[in-house]
């Protein structure tokens, strides 16, 4: 993450700081705001559109915390049958269910025959509003 940006202390309503308001700038370290546990934090790039309704688009940068506990409704990075997938976790009485956030895809009911583990919890999604790759 960069430390070359400045953080304005004024809050703005989709605009710029008021020129009439005194403000203080300080260096902005995005690690301070986005990463709780650096040793357990990883970045991955999203692929596909199965999580589009959760605000995760193809090409987005996901921040994953491997040390975070996955709870019901967490968005997780899972290992499923040897591959990675990002889905919303449902902890049902019959076992885990992975839910996509796109009605075009069905939920995945985890069975004993499947290789499944939670690799980490998605804590942050970073995507560009102009389609430029981050």
C-alpha cells in the first residue's frame, strides 16, 4: 500500500473539502485502514461474476484474512475440490452451504465426499469505478 497519499480530515459529501474550512493533512497508509493482521493477510484477484450482487466484480482485488473466523454469512475464500472459490458461507445444521451472490448460479451444498476448507475470510474488496485494473 502507498504512503504517498494524503488524508483530508474533512468529511465530504461526494465533493471536495470546503476551501473555507481549515483542514489538516497527514500521510495516508492504507495498511492502517485495510489490514488488521499483516502476517495473515493476502491479496487475490476475483474472477467471474458469481459474487456480483455482493459488490465483487471480475478483476477486483480482494483482501483475505486467513486468521479471521468464518461465521455464518461471511464471504470466504474456500478450497473446493482442489480449486479456490469465493462465496457466502451458510453454516446450516446439515453442513456448510456456499452461496453465490448471483441468481444465475446455484448454491453449493458441501457433502462429505467433497474436499472443502475455508482458506480465509474476505475483509475488503477494491475495485475501480472506471474499469481500470487495480
